[in-house]
């Protein structure tokens, strides 16, 4: 009768020993190395998915604070009358004082008051329904919030931030407010701006951008969507420095040059006019046609008398003559 060999312990099977033959020792080391690699990968994946969850959760939490703070009881009742419990509406869209009027700080929106308590760098709130909804910060440079979230924690997802040279709240607001956000694969920040890139007709579904500063809730209509280069070598030495067109009294970055570049690059034709008297909002995120490239959308503030209901969208069409940077034609022929 054959005698069964005693079973080896876990230690004997997997832990290297000085008495192990060379081939057994190598096998054990390979197994242990593989297990260690799997554990490291699991930790990295776990961290990655946690950060995705965290970014979405933070965005939703800040959005809840924003929406709750701006819910107001508004009625025409006299001061003596009690408001009806629960009678709330969204804060109305307002406009800034005319440029020739002395500037006195208006009352701040409830959302600004609450979000400033969380982060003193808070500067506004930007959203496109169904696309993104994010708090906007403004810091002393354009670096910190590339790698930090709204709570100041170091996170790769970053935060939507305004160009540090912009004036958003106060007197002499910039003619063009430039906002930057990562193109996050989970859709946070400006990750869903790709909707407009992959389907230009998406403009017909969502042509408006909503942007709050401390005092007003304003609406902008998107005029342009295009991909542009960052490196001059990708377009025969030329770059459209859209981020430098902040005020149109600048003798270098003029409105004429701004409009010329937009009209040339724009992938869409909206049929809406725009001029140097309008206020603009520029959204910028990374694109992946070549490295580095940017997807840029530019919107103008609604004029007096314009509303989301009466903006004419019937002239919309794709621009068959849109000009891409030279590098695009190199890869597409």
C-alpha cells in the first residue's frame, strides 16, 4: 500500500528557505513577486476608484450647498404677512450695474456666503445642465488648483479655476472670464465638454452656460467650440492665446484679433452676433487629438432683453470651413 506524503505547510510551499533547491527557491520568489504585484495593483485601482467616488461626491456635496443656499422664499407679501412654509424658488437671474454707475458692493448671493466660508478662494459657480456643475475658485496663480480640490486637499482631479488675472467679483470685471478644468474621464470638472466635441449638434440641446459670481446669476450663450494647439510648432509657429484675451482695451490682445481667431477656428455657426461690448466666458480643457491640445468653448453673456426662451437657434449649422492647426492635417491627411 502506497504511503501518502505528508502535506506541506504554507510556509514550506511559499516561503523561501536556505534548504530549498535552486529551482524551488526561484519558483517561490516568482510566486511571492506576483502576489506582491497583484496587491500593489489592487491598491492602486482601489485608490483610483476611491478618488473618482470622492471627486463626484465632493462635486455633489458642493452642488447641494449651492442649490440649498440659493433657495429663497420670495413673495409679494408685506413684512407683516408670514411666508408660506416651503414656498421657494430659485434666485432670479440679475445683471451687474451699468459701467457708468458708481460701484457699490451689492448683497452677496447666499451660495457665495456659504461657499466662501468653506474656501476663501471661491469665486463663482458654473454649470451647463446635464453636462457639469462645479464651483469655481481663483488663486494667486494657475497652478495650485490643477492638483488640489475645493477643500485644499491634493487630488489629481483638481478644481475648476479662473485665470488668476481675471476680475470676477468687484469693480471692473474682466471682459472675458477664462475658466480651466481637467478633462476627467469620470465626467467631473470639464470632463463632459467632450459632448460638444464629438457631436457638434449637442449645442442645440444645451447652448447656455450659467455662471454666478458673488452677486449675480448670469446666463451666457455658447458662440464657439474648437480644438486648438498650445505648442507653436503644431501650427507653423502660431498659437491662439485665447487665455490672454481678458480685456479688450489691451493693445496686443484686441477684440478684433479675438473675433478673427474664433471665426476661423469655430466648428459651429450659431448665427448669433457678438462684439466688443459683450461680456464673455471661456471654458478650457485638455483635448487628445494631439499632445498638447485644448478644447475651448466661448460664450457671451445674454444682452438686455435676451432670455433662454427667445434666443434664436434656427440658424445653427456646422462650419464646413473651420480651420484646424496644421498638426491636425498632418495626422488626418
